[in-house]
């Protein structure tokens, strides 16, 4: 059984891949930030494995992607102590033998590289990956597997939190697509502004990229909030919430 660990700015995601069934079977997460990470790892992970009848010895290999370098040592040490094995940490040197390339491997996040690896390996065509995470990213890959560029925008939850923390009277609201773009109360006004606004942003960014590159892309969406903007369903060729995890698995497999 393969264990993927994807450390993002908000959460550390743990996911299990059953080699025999060729599918992702289990997902759980702990908070990235705060002094409670060590406590969560030592308590929540063993409890999850116990509740699901999984032994640490069932894990044959661990792949680790992180965009939060300061927690890498903590997670690596936890894996060594609990699973008895050191995880493979994805780094720029991990990309040398892959079918995808980046012109600046030291600058691109390993999460984006995982997305590219998974999407290009599946379609073998020019792809545009829209990742709805703490940041909303657009990664453009040509037909040869070369990353041509990346755009980064504050994510949906980041935008909502920014309004909540930086205004005196606006509440924190649920990320739920309203029926109308015209808000009828404060909560609906924020939801319509953010969600319909981001719908237009995503459509506009894809259109601008395709016009500039004169290329038609297979558009793949991923990330925990990838299904929130329901009007975008027809814009995306595929929504795959396991895209980053699959790329993590493929990169680890190519290097170990």
C-alpha cells in the first residue's frame, strides 16, 4: 500500500493507494499551521489507522510533497517513528527523469509539478490545470510536457477570510454558490461577489491563456474546492480531486 502525504498551506493530506485495486481508498487530513501539528500527527494518524484496521506495516512506500518547508522535518521524523520508513521527499532533482519539464524547477511548487505529472501522463496533450487550494493556480503545459507558465491568485477561502478579517462588519460565510449574482442580504452579497466573481475570473483566465498561446487545452480542475463553482462544470474537461496525489505517486515511483 502506498501512502501519499501532501503538505499544503492549510492542511496536510494523507491518502492511501491500493496497488492491487489501482485506486485511492482513504483520505484524511490534519491542520498544517500551529503548534498542534506534532500532537495531531501522534494522535490523529494512529487513531485513523486503528479505526480503519490498517497496520503501519501495511505501508510499503511513502511519497511526500510539501510547500511548507518548515514542517518537513517534523513529518519525516514522524514517518520514521510510526511507519519505520523514511518518506521520499519530492524535490527539484526528482524531475530529471520525468516526461514533464519545468524551465525553472527550483521555483515551481512540488504540488504543481505533481499536478502536471498526473495530467500530462493521462492525456499526453496540452493541458491547463486549475488548482483550487489556498491559492488558485493555473498551470499551462504544452503538448511536449513542458510547463509554459503559471498564474497564482488568492484562493476562494483566502478571499473570504480576507474580507472577514479586514472589515469590521462583514461575516465569515459558507462557500456555497448562490442562486443569483445579485445579493439580497450581506451573506448572499459576499457569496455572489466571491463565487460569481471567481467564476468569471477562471473563465477569463482560461480564455486569455488560450488566446495568447493560440492553443486549445484540455482543462483539468483539482483541489478541495474544485466543485464549488458549479457554472464552471462545462468549462472543465475533467475534475479530479486526486490529481495531486496521483502525480505524487507517479513521481515517487519514478525515483524509487
